[in-house]
C-alpha cells in the first residue's frame, strides 16, 4: 500500500512492506523507515492452553522368522 505525502521527515511517499522482522513503512524519497506494531495472533485452537500432549506412536510389529527346518 502507498501513502502519498505522509513521510514525517520529508513529506514524501510511504510504502508498506514486510520482511522477517515484521511490517514497516518506508519513504521512497528519503529512506525513512518506521516499524509497525505487531498484531497479536488469535488462535482458537483448544491446544494452546500450555499443556503438552504426548501421542504414543504405534509399535512396529516384529517380523516372524521361519525356522530353518520349516524352510527346508
């Protein structure tokens, strides 16, 4: 998004951007940058109450070996 003539330093044009650190506004003319506040994420998952769940993985069944007498 572009904000025309909103730069507090030079009254230039600001563009909104985003990188790994979050969202920011940057002036095209003078390079002024301002980070935007991070919005808290709302997660409606029932598993976000701090509990740890352990899920037992199925145990692999042992393969039966034929006895040497039966194979011969």
